[in-house]
C-alpha cells in the first residue's frame, strides 16, 4: 500500500491510497464519520430563558455548535475512570449568562477549559430584547458520530483514481471545446491535462466527448478527502480514525481467541 498527500488547507485534507480496495476505503470513511470522538454539549440546565425560543430548541442548537477538541486531555465517558458518572477527565462545563440585546452568538459561551471553545464565534444562538435574560450551564462531553451527528468531526468521501487521456488533435475538438470547463485550457486554447486537478473538473469533463478527454478509473487506487467541521484538524481526524480501527481489530482478535 502507498499513501501520498495531494491536497491540504485549513479544513480539508486529501490523500491518495494505492494498492487497496473499496471495502478498506469505505471502512476508513466510516471510522472518520462514526467513530472519531469529539466534544459537544449534551446537557443544558437553564437558570433563566426569556428568549422567544423554548428551552428544548435552545439546547438542540447549543448541541450542534462544534467545539474544539483535545483528544489527549479527555476520554470518552464509557472508558473513563468515573465509569460515565462525569468528571473533569471526560466532560467540561460551559456557561452563558447575558442580558445583551440583539443576536446572542456563540462567543458568549464561557468554557471552564480554554481549550474547549466554539470553533466559530459568530454562530447565532438566539435573540434577546430589552431586559430579557439568558442564563444557563451546559455540560459538554466526548461522543461519537454513530450516536449523534453533533459528534461527527467531518464529512469524508473517496473516489477511484482517475486516469485521464487528452487528445487536442481530435477532429471533434472545435465542435466540443466550448462544452468543457474554461479552467482546463491553457493560454493557447488547448486542453492542459495538468489543469484537470480536482474531482469537480474530472466530473465536468467525463462523458462530454471521449475522443477529446477520456476518463478511466483504477480499481485499486483511490483518492480520499476529509473536510473537517473544525473540532479537530483533518490530519488529527485521519490519525484518530486509524487508531479507532486498530482498537476494534484488537478487540475482535481478543474475542476470537476466547473461542479456543
């Protein structure tokens, strides 16, 4: 197996995996979405809520606010020494108390741990008017996307590696060139194969005219993308997903050994 990084920015990470199959890639994708733990608000105690929104609606909105996560500092409740009762090793308190008039954004949330804060500080929570007040205490804990989408750290997908053949000398070139994306042409008006560098451009070119651009797919090579919601970096997510997969394999091996 060979792994090569192909694209990286703040929230998106892409890499090529050679010498594997669809089953492995889909397992890795499911690990990313379902098994990598992140912090999210689970319980909310309202001291006062004068806003137009019911407590249940506010609690739901608070739970969907992505929180920065430190996997080295916290553990999932079911594996914590407190056995899920709740302690500083598996959860953190977040408060919100304000009489501010107008839109109340996520920057009003105050965490007991400065490392566990909203990823984005301008997520609207509710609206207050005049002397209205909002006072609450929320408890955030580690959880997994398989239990609720609020704990899922990213969107992940993969595609087969595309092999692209370009023929600028095709007799159909003049007829079909305007049907291809402008971004793939060089200064001379010819199609530059190297400019077809994203899945969006590949999809836009495929099937237009195979005599000009032909796209074939490799059954053993894949390109995977991870788009983080911000709780963890894309590389942290992929590393954690591999760790979670190895833990499951070890657990399965242990159970199989007990059959003897």
